[in-house]
C-alpha cells in the first residue's frame, strides 16, 4: 500500500478510505463496501439509494459508472448499467451524483470505472472534478499499474485514492506492484470470473489475501460474489473489507430503496464486532 500522501496543496492528506477500514478493524470488525451503479433506476433514485447505503451501515460507497463494454460485470449489474445508459447516462452525471451524495452523508465515495471513459474525459480534468465533488478516488478494474502513469500522477497531485485489482492468477511480482501502487486498499478479486452473487465465495480469496499480506498489503478488501451476511463474516475473518455489489443492485431492482436498506442493515450488522464472546 502506497504511503504517499499527495503533493502540493494535498501534502499531509490521508486516505479517508484507508482510515475508515483501519478504524473498523481496530473495533474488532471489518469494513463493508457497497456497490451501486449511477443512473439506475434513474439518476435521482441512484443518489437516494447510495445515501441509503451510508445511512444503513455501509462504510465506503463504490459508485459504478455505466459503460458500454462492462467486461467484469455480471448479468444483474450489466442489466442495471444498460438501463442507465438507455436513460441517457453521461460521465458528468457520475460527478453530479458524487457531489449530491457527499453533500448528504459523511461516507467516502469511490468511483468504479473502466479506463476508456476517463481517458476520453481527460485524466487530470476528471481528477479535479472528482475532488471538487467530494469523491475519494477511483477503482479501475481494467487499468494495471504499468499503464497508469497519468492516473498515478493525477491522483498524487489531488490526493485521490487509486484502487487496483489483484487476481488469484497474478504472480507475486504483480501482487507487489498492485500493493505498492494502490492507495486506500487493494481489491482482491475472489474469483477469476465476473461479478455476481454466489452461493459460496471461492476459497481462492483467502489464499489471495494471504499472498497480498506477504508482499506488504495492510488493507485488502475482497469482492466478486459476496451476497449474504454469512459470507461477509466469512470474508472479514481474514480480509479488511468485504465488497457487495450484485446483491445490493438486485435488492434495489426488486424492492426499491426500502428493500435495499433492509439488506444493507443485515450486511452491516455482520461486519461489526467479529470477536468471539467471552
């Protein structure tokens, strides 16, 4: 995990995401990170839904920007993002959503985005706009540190977090590279496939987190396939955070914000004090 704290006007800043995760761990639990796409079912409702995540116990919000070629997304998230695109989603709506959410709740908001839209928008311009909106940083599933010089520079200048992915197939050298380049946490992909709720979380996740620890990670969060309170507790027995996406999107799709709030509360309760009773 990078220990840099930004340069220029951001000197001395710390990662609110990493601090949030560390606080949850020190309290005997772990962090719950909740994903929702911007613009689903509408832009206004997606903002309300993200606010509901924070109000019901999510520690960090992961806000997905819809994209036309979502190679990592499973069917539930793909359907939601395609609806958002059909409704006219534009990248500026993502910035607007971050600003609207951070104006209402004091929870870090990371944006999850494929890299091509950021390149088209302008890397420095996007970093400046995200910072101005109160965003915490980016999760970039298809950007590897080797190709991230522009983003590393922009995020260092602005103090924004940069979360890179680590996969079970990654070599130890690649894992070390992801740890060194990341700020906030490293996203440990629990499976080699796409997102989506699964009945059991791949055991490769535990091995992957162990490997990340061995190369210096102090903040590793597991995603892909986590959908139940029991799975959150299972993950947080060895990881610093659990990332839930498809299950939350499905709850929002099926039952609106009220159903989303109920599931979020259940997931959050399972992420709190994990120490055995004495």
